[in-house]
């Protein structure tokens, strides 16, 4: 037990050291600037102490786990206990051993999981046995052969690994089913960490993915655990294990789909792969997706009760927006991330079964957690919700001929919900416009074919962009310009053109107004710069015959940002930066569109004079700055040279 605890700590230290960037060290062997790297792990690290003993320790840990598994069998299975005792107990000491194991099994389980993960399930029992043959000779009380179940012929490595998986999963599931109320929380966390570590191994992931019922059983047990163990730390560990199970299933299914594609089998075979098949039905008790959604819904309702219709429909329920605690925010974000992965485990028909619920939950979570903060930080649930929307909207598996109609309806209804949730309202706290606008933009980028031509959705999206452009917050304006830029650049002209026609005039108007109300802060300057980028992109997107008209909007606007020499001296830092930004852009635009630029400048002589004045002032300023720079020191050759070297 003590060695197991030492090994767990040692592996944690090693993992932390490996996650840190390696320090560069100068190679002193020669004069070249060669740098090597050095690990952060010190030579006297704990792992160097434990590593030589691992062949012996791993065997003993596995034997101890088998003892513990036998001793936790219910009374009706007592006849299955070995008559001569186990590896570390005899029939006479069985009660004492049972009590000891009850207090010490968890670190051993964690240590075994770490060891199996680090060796990749490649170490056979014969290798371990050879390493500890001396120990067996010296100790008659440790009956390792009996504990390992070796009878007659040696087992193959796949059989050994299968036994190990069954042992670890069996011990874990048995404990998590009904942990005693007085059980130390350290045992629960160690068990969950062991499962998470185990499922980091490719072998374990394949094992649990091949037999889906194991995953379903494990999810059911984890759900049951959450009913009695409330600490957020336990809930976070549970979501980590759930994510491992889901990703194992994802990898396995992806491999099967890839194999089918390589074999050029019929497309129908590929479309029914995944949960739901061709009917879309998910069977409780057998469906991994259903079990996962049950568990995740339990966590979500624990932290956001109003997501449950039973709570929200209650007469006593008052809908309020409140900030989640840091732990709750992390938990909600983790659940949203897993939820958005679930459609990839389904067939197209299965996707149509689960997506309405998943999209509803993600949209509601986005609405309730997208709250404006003073530092404009995006909370973890909002980031997870936006990422979830992106992954679902771009999900190719859901778009088939059979499901196209349902898919289109889902996309449109979800966007309609987000538009409704993002309506300006006099509520406290203030909703985060940028996050809601980003969600809208995600639909425009990735689901353009489903929403083109739906006038109500188009008008709603345009109104949200207009509200953001007219916002008093320059940060919102800057982000709105960035999102607009991507919409304007969309490859589907049927989508982008209406937005350009509707919103470009507002952009031009906002940028022209800057001459009268110059930026006073870096954020205000950023908003103007992002707006100019949008206008420059429109010039680039325009056809050649319209280039002059477009430049006639951009060039005068940029020239209006230029300061004369007197104003420049007394201007604020942001105002000076705007002057420099405008001048640099004008210097770039001129050579890019020479004919159109000359036409615009020729039509307005006052613009030309103002630009030339600014250019001359800039050149004079650079010349003065260069003159102030000290001349580089010239090392003259020594007049006296020694003919003899003394070194």
C-alpha cells in the first residue's frame, strides 16, 4: 500500500515535469550556438526509486487486488474462496485481511492502472514472475501462483490482459455501486482516477468499446454514485471518466467507418453504423448514448435546475440569470463538451433522435451563461457551447438524403431559438452580445445552405449585427466587425450578398463618424481598425468596374483620420496611432489599385494635398529619428601589432 502511494505520487510528479516546456541548455563543447534540452525531472526523483522495483511491485499489487476482489464477494459466494487462502492471507486471518484491504485497496488500484497505462499492457506475467522468483523462494506465505490463477499452461498475453481489465473494472464497479457512507472520499477519487488513467491506454479503450455493455454498466454505476456523492471534485472526475468512455467509443466507431470506406462497401452499410441504426431508436440499458445523456442531464440539473421541465414548470419557480460558481462552470462546460460528441456515435437516424435534446440544452446553456463581464472574459460553459454548436453544425454524418428535411428543420429552429434568446432586454445581468453573435455567425458560416432564403432568420441575424454595430461598447463593435468580415467573405454569395447590402452602409457611416469622434482608448482604436478591415475587404471583393466607387468610400474615410502637424503634436496616443494606421493603409492601397486610386485622388484635390502633407511629415519625422540615432562605432585597426602571441 505504501509503495502504491509512493508510485502514484511519483507518476504525478513525472507527468507534471513532462507537461512543462523543456529548458534549453547551452552546449559548451564548441563555439556554435547549439542548444540542447533538459528534462525538468531531477535525477533523484521518486520515480527513479520506484522504477527498479516495478516488476516485483506490479505482481504484488495485482495479487493484492485479486485478494481484495475475493474478500469482497457476498457471503453466498464464500464457497468460491480458495480453501488455502489468497496471496496475502490464510483462512485463519481472513477477517483481519478483509479489514486491512478495505482500508488500503484504493491506492493499489490506482497504482496498477498507472503501471498498465505506462507499459501499454505489454508486460506478461512470465516477465514479472521471473523478476520475483527469488521473492517466492524466500516467502512461503505469499502464494502468488495461486493468486494469479496460473494453472498448468501459461496464458497468452491477450488472455492475461483481458483478466487484468476484468479485475480492475470489476473492483471499480463493485465499489462504485454502493460505497459505504463512511468511506473516505480519497477512495472514491482514487477509484475514479484509476479508471480515467486506465482508459488513457489504447488497449483499454478498445476493450471497453468492443463490448458496449461494459461502458453502459460503468455509466450506470457512475450515475448511481452521483446520487449519493455530491462534491464537485467527484463530479468533475466522473465527467472525466465519461469523456474517456465516449471517446473510446468514438475512436472505435471511426475505425469501423474507415474500414468500410476502404473496402468500398455500399454506402448503406456505413450509414447504419452507430447507435440508432436505420430506425433511430435508442434502447435504454443497452445504449451508450442514452446512458451518457441520463448521467449528463443529472449533472446539468444539479447546477442549473431550470433546465428540468419539472422545475421550470413549477408555479414556485422564478427564472433568473445567475453566475455559476467556478466549479459549477467547469462542470457544465465538461458536460456540454461530452454532449456535443454524442451525435458522432450515432447513425444519421440516431442523430435525429438525440440532436433535438442536445441542441436545446446547448442553446439554453448558452443563453443562461452568456453574461457580460467587466473584463470581457468568456466563461467556460459559453466556450464549450460555441464549440459544441460548431462541431454539430459541421457534422457530416447527420446530412443524408433521408435525414435532410429533419436536419434542416433542426438547424433553423435552433438558430431561431438563439435569435430569440439574444434579443436585447432590460435584464440584469446584461447578456453577452458577442457570444450570442458568435453563435449566430457559426450558423451562417457552416449551415448556409439550410438557412438561405429564410427571410425571418435573415432579418433576425441582420438585426443582431445592427444592434452590435450601434453598441456603445467599442469591444462589442470590434468583435462585430470581425464576425461580419467572415460573413462577407463567405464563399456562398447567396448568403453574403444580402448582408453586404444591408450592413455595409452602416459600417461606412460608423467609420466616417470617427473623424468627429476620434478614439480615446486602445479598445476604441481597435474597433475602428477592425471596421476599416471590413471596408478594405469589400473593396477587394468588388468587381473591377465598381472599384472606383468602393475606393471613393474608403480613401476619403482614411484620409479624414490623418492629422495635420499641429494637431498631431497635441493628440492622444490612440489618435496618433489612428493617424499612423490610416497612413500605412493608404500607402498600401495606392500601389494595390493604382488606376482607381489615382481616379479618386484626382477627383478631390484637397484629399491629395492632405495625403501628401501627411506623407512628407512622416518622412521628415523618420529622418529626424534617424539623425538622433548615434552613429555606429567603427573599430579602427590597432596601430601597434604584436608579432608574438603570448597565448
